[in-house]
């Protein structure tokens, strides 16, 4: 659904962020804690689409949580064996690209 959205207004983007995306933050903990074989690459892809389509800077607290959960749980999967989890690998790098593109300043402001 979100992939089909183009040219969202600021109010529409905030509505989607506050009512749909921020509540997904609780699922980030589940993604981090689940075993590698059950991690769904679509979860990483979802947050990539969110960053690309909303085209706005995320709150630093949510961005910190997002980085902690996705980065720390995906990185071991893609660095331990370069053949396993190709979908997570591709989505992880797309996520990083979107993260840097839309939240570059916020990333450097994080502690």
C-alpha cells in the first residue's frame, strides 16, 4: 500500500508515521530476538519503503531504536556467511541507502 503512495503531503506523512509506523516499533524487538532462520526480509524492506516514501527526517528516538534493532540483528546474518540470507542482505543495504539519503543529519546527531 505504502509503495504506491507518491507525493504525500506533510500531514499525510505524519499521519502514516504516527498511526502505522511508530506502533510497528514494538515489532522491532521481536525481529531482533527471533532466530535467524525466521527473520523475514520483508520487515527490513518495509522500513526501507517507509524511509523512501515518507521522505522526511525521523524522530531521533525512533531512529535510534530502528538502527539498534535492524542493524544489530541483520549485520551478523550478512557478515557471518556471504551466501546465506541474500534477501535480507539486499534489503539491508537498500535500508542503509534510504537511511543515509533521508536522515543523514540525524545520524550524525545521534549519541
